[in-house]
C-alpha cells in the first residue's frame, strides 16, 4: 500500500513539474491589445527560433532617420513548420512589413501576425492559432 502511495505522489510531482513551462506561457489577450494594431516596415535584425514562440526584431526608421527596434512574437516553431514556415524564412537583412498588435505595456513589442516581404511581395502568417488576425 505504501509503495502505491509513493508511486502516486511521484507521478503527481512529475505532472506538476512538466506543467510549469505551460504556466509561464501567456495568452494573446494577456500580452497584446487587439485595439492597437501596428504596421511596421523595416529590416530584420535578429531572429530567435525557439519555444514557446519565435521572436524576430525589425529595425524601423522614422522620417527623421531615428531607428526603433521592434520585437515581434510569432507562433510556436512546430506550428509554423507545419505551415511551411521554417527558420530560414526570416533572414537577417530582409526588408519586411509586419502587421500585428502592440503590447499592452506600450513597449516596442507586438504580436507578429502577418509578414510581407518587400523583395517579392510574398506574405506569410506567423502568429499562433490563438492570436488575433490583423485586418489588412
């Protein structure tokens, strides 16, 4: 009987530990404001292809020449790969336009819903399944 209890407790502890990364994951609604759409054009300066979501950074220049670096969150790598979007799609130096929604904290972070490549007009949807879809 005591052995069964120990096995049950060990299994419960394993499940609790395995769920810890999921607890740290935030939903679209918790992070981004669907009422604050953004559209940023610039040059890809960094790409982080890792779980739970990919991130890429775009250097955008305003009319005065000032550069602002925007960080965009995309879907999980596995989901994007199943859509045919691999880590080679976003390359450093690519000029892109990203449509998404600004972070609720007002920082230069946003959800990255749609990416359009300046070079050939190709369009890819980079957001997760639960994310809001930009209207453009």
